[in-house]
C-alpha cells in the first residue's frame, strides 16, 4: 500500500549519518518542556524532527506554538462537540493560555489528539515562561485562527457544511494555515533569523500556509467526506458533477479525476511564492524547517494528481520518499528548486489531454519552471550588483601628499559610477522580468502582473540578504 513501504537499509544508515545543526539540550529542559516535546513527537510525526533541530532561540517557542494550534484544531475537528460548546471554546482559546492549569476533556474518546488537551496545562506552563514578545505573537495568531474556525463552525452548524466559492476556500485555508505562516514569520523576524522585509510580503507567507493546507484538503477528501465535511469548493466540483458525493461513485471516476486535477491546479498557484519566501531566511535550521514541509507538499500533490486512490482512502508518500525529501531540502534553495521541478515535471507527464484543464495545468507547471529559471538568473545578477556596490563604495585611505578635495572628487566619481552600474544592472533585470511576464501574458494569458510581482519580491529579498 502507498505510504507503508519500510525505509531501505541505506536510508537507515543515512539517518544515522545525519548530524543536526542544533540539538536539544534535554538536561536543561523543565519537566513541562519534556512533556511538550513528547506531544510534538506524537502529534507532529515527521514534522517534529525539523522542529527539534531549530535554532535554540525558537526551538521551544515554535514547539509550543505548534501544540497550541494543534489543540485548537483538535476542538475544531471534533464533529461530536456541539456548537454551543465548540464556538466559545474556539473564540476564547487565546484567553485559556493565561489560565494556569487549564485543560479540556470534552473531545470524544477516539479523537486522535485528545490527550494533548487533557494535559494542556503543560503547554500553558511553557507558554507563560517564554519571552513576552513571543507570547504576544502566538496569542494574536491563536485569536485570529480561533475566530476564523468559529465562523466556519457556525456556518456548518446552520446547514452550510461545505465551502462554496474559491474565495471562501482561500479564506478558510488562511484561517487554519495562512495565519500560521504569519505567526512564524513574525517569530523569525523578531528572532533576527529572517529578513525584516519578509513581514511586508503578505502574499508570500500566506502562500506558505495555503500550499500546505490545500495539499492536506486534496489528500484527505475521502476521510473528510466520511466524516460529513466538505472543503473542496463547490465552484470547482460543480463543474464536474451534480452532487459532491458523486465524486466517490466508480462510474464517475474520470469526472472525479478531472475535478481533483483542478484542485491541484489551484494549489500550484502558490508554488512560486513559497520559493520566493525561502530566499528571505537567514539561518540553515530555519530554512530546513520551512523548506522540508513545502517539498513534501509538492510530492503529495504529484501523488494525488489524477490518482483514483484519493477517492478511496487517505494516501501518503512513502517513508523512503519522505526521507529523501528531508535530505534534499536541507541543503539550499537550489536543491529545493530541483525538488519542485521534479514533481512539477511528473505532474506534466500525468496530465491528460482530455482533461478540460489540460492547457491550464501545463501552463501552471511551465510557470513554476520558468520562475525558477528566472530566479537563478536574477540571483546571479543581484549578487554581482551587490558585490559591485560593496567593492566600489569602500573608502580607501588617502595616499600621503594628496589633497582632501582631490580624494573627495575621486570618491564622488566612484559613487556615481557605481550607482550607474547598479541601476544599469537593475534595469536589465527589470527588462528581462517584464519581458518574460509579457511573453507569458501574450502566449498564455495567465502570468501578467502577478508573475512580475513574484519575481520583483524575490529580487528585493535577494538584495536585502546579500547587503547584510
């Protein structure tokens, strides 16, 4: 079965060989911190390993942040909890973080993360011990997510249990995952482990969360359907079938596959933004933490693309593939770009000419590949221009006997020369970017301003990163 293959022997050896950038100091951890990391292992699965290798400044804050949002999600996910109990718990969850000893025992016994909430007092203890600025960020994100979840829970309770429009789909994904991207970005910037300008690029950190959440929604469609939930937007599935449950009927398989491919098409729109975001990360463990889940999401999208098993059961990439992705994505942006290209190419190979979205899917895949190619070229030019600026603006010691006026005149001349060259290089980059965007707009009618904006943001982050 998919996802159940054992790790090959060489991967076991590779795992033993891997040396983490940072390691937990268990001897200095409090008893409640140890409990938090234990819950991280139980609830975060493969995600826990990259969290536990984070820079010490963010190790425990991110662990606690994850567990707080997991606890919130455990209440939202439990369909056995009535609205009159669920809604106030979701909206007030941020306030429970200030209540020593608070726990929740209202989940059904079979709820997989029930025990986390039963022992939630340990999470609260560690939350209250972290820096006030981190507490404020986490509490703010918990408030946003809790109220967003409560709004959708109320909507479902009054008979509208599904998502109707793509706009509503994006809003739901924002509340349950996009705000996590905002919170993590604020933590990274506060800890000086990410570019300060990242916080100004809303669409980048939004895409980081939305790609992961849309990947989960596509993969879990059968499980959600069996549980009476529908997150695939009606605006998409109604193009292919009359009723959502028709997707699971064997006689509608081809229609269902076309519908699932359109869902993947929608998710692919966030891929380039995610690569742009990674440019702004300063520290290797933080890069690994952000890059690995995105690589796994791309692999899962490819696995789900036109795969009939999606409508039969929950499917996952193999453990061997997961470990390979963890190894590849720990290196640098170039390696992650190669991962994205590999899975986008596989999606292109599986794309069916009879699919009504065949052309759009092909274009979306080509856009990711074109974006990566331009990113590589832009990075090379940005590095060249930054190095030129640094070298040309370095003041040199006055040679004995030469006057200050002569030196100042020469210095001003160098400044203007350097400025001219940097602007010239920037102009070349802009012309290439606009030209690529125009070509894609002319031929595909899909790139336009958004494509230019993505590459522009990448260039901005590159310059900030390299001038430090």
